[in-house]
């Protein structure tokens, strides 16, 4: 259970940093980031595997770079689920840039948190 909570907080903080860096990527406060982190997690758990299977040939041809597009689609789906609760994205380009920044920020934070444990 503590790993789930740590991952949830890391994702929420990463969403807030991404919203600060990427124009068109908006998170409304800490509660909005926490709600958006739950929605992103749920979309990644249920929708992302289906998208990954369908897009496997394209991902293979692009040497994995198409995964950023899949992340952008997942984030867009999560933003459509929670438009009034925390996460709004103005289009596909902010979602794509947001997916790249979110991946980098989340990886860096996770690295530092795991090294402290």
C-alpha cells in the first residue's frame, strides 16, 4: 500500500510540474492533481494495454517513440474524464509535449525517491 501512495503522490507532483512547464496543459491545484493522477492511473491500467496491442507494429517501426503518442492519447482521455476536477489539455500538441515532460519528471522524481529508501 505505501508504494501505491508514493506513486500516486509522485504522479500528482509530476502533473503539477508538467502543467507549469507546458503551455496548454492545466492542473487546478493540489486536489486536482491528485484526482488527475488517479484518472491517469486508471486510464493507463485499462485503456493503455489495448492501445499498446493495437499500436505495436507502429511502436516497433518507430523504435518505441510512438509510446509518447500513446501516452498523449492516454492523458487526453484522462483529461476528458476530469475536465472540471483537475486536468484540462488544450489539444494534442500540449498532450504530446506533456507526455514527454511528464515521463521525464516522473522518472527523475522516482529515481530520487527510490534512492532515499
